[in-house]
C-alpha cells in the first residue's frame, strides 16, 4: 500500500500586547528546511516499521539497559562510570540458550509476541557488542549470575512490561537488566544526520497525547516559561508529516522581541497539531532527534 503523507499545521494563538513587543519571525527557508527534514525522518521510520495491525510494534523509547537499586557508596564511583562505558564482564559462564518466545504486555492490555536473546547475547549488548570495554581508572563490573525476568520500559505505545535478562553483580546488591528482545522483534533505526534542516527552530519533543479517535495531537517539551508577549518569552506552533505507520512532528519557536529582564529557566510547554486521521497505533517521532516519543491515548 502506498504511504499517504500529509503535511499539516496548527498555529497556536499569538498574544500581542500593544507597546510590549512582537513575536520573532521565522523565515520561510527555515520552515522549508525543517519540512524536508521531517519528510526524511518519516521515510526512514516508515521503511522500518511493520504495518499497523491489531498489536502495536515494540518500539522502545527508553534505554534498553537499566539497573535495579542504587549503587552503594563503596562501589558507586567505579560502577556508575564502568557501566556507562560497557566495562562489565562475566565471572561465570552465561547461558547461550535462547529462551522461548516471550510477550510484551502494554498497560492498555495489548500484547505482542517477540523473539528473545540469550544471557550472553544480552551481556554483549550491554558491552556494546565488542566484549568488555576499557575504562581508564575503572575496575570492570563482574557478573556472577543471570535470570530471565521482565522490566518496565517506555515505548511508542506507552509503558509496557518486556522480557529482560537480570544480572547479579559481585560486591553490590544492584542488579543490571537488559531488554531480552531480539533485534527482529523491535523497531529501531540508526540516527540520521540531517544538517540541511535550516537551523534550530524549536525544542525537542518529550511526549505526545491524543484522543483515541481524535484528530489533534498535543506534544510536550521544555520551552520558554512565559508567552511571547513577555521578555524572553515565546509562543509555539507545530507541524507534522504523516504516513500510514508514523507521524513526524517538529515544534517551531516564535521568540519574543520584547526587551526586559527575564529568567532563563525553562518550563513545560505544549503545542498542538492537526492530523489527517486518528493516530491509531502509529508511532510519533521527534524530528529534532529522529527518535520515537511515548504517547498517551485518552479515551
């Protein structure tokens, strides 16, 4: 089926107060560049995503490696940096056997069967796939056991419980986990470098909300704390490029030209964009980072 791609926009109301200033203008070239970037991000993900069906695709939007518990004072300085560097290795023989097919369970009750990976494959993924990494001044974390379990993870379809390997470590009560879903069972893409976007237009999206059958998508991001009629304030609009499996969204910042003292602290802001059709299981993408964001569906 041919992908249906629609560029749509919904500008937020801009408040202008006489004598207080005006909203900064965004050039048409900047907008055109960002639309080109959105189309490229959309095409990349559309090619990778399976068709929208009865079960949502498993598209993680959080880290695949996590930990259970906090590092103790005696181990934290070393282990925190070592884990980030992938300096972790097996002190015992880990199973190379792949567990039976497991399921991802979303909070809305939907499920999806997924292929799994073995414990030694999961450890290799934590290491970066190249064996235990070097970390100057660090001592490698020693894995002394592994068990098949589940973890909570953010996905493009909301929070879910997914199969994972949980590793016991020497000298600490902290356990490290790694999603145990095989690459064939989840959708990810390599980040793109799209330098032709025409410059920074707005902040990166953190999450999105829409009604189940609605045509409006609201995105949340960190922006200016005040509206555009205030010093250092801003108003925001959003645009979206749509396909049958994904919606790529970017936010445009309309900066205030009002002169005056102001705070540099950011605040949570929102912008809304109209869709050609209800989201219906499609993935929402942040164009700035070329990544999916978590979506909350409201009945």
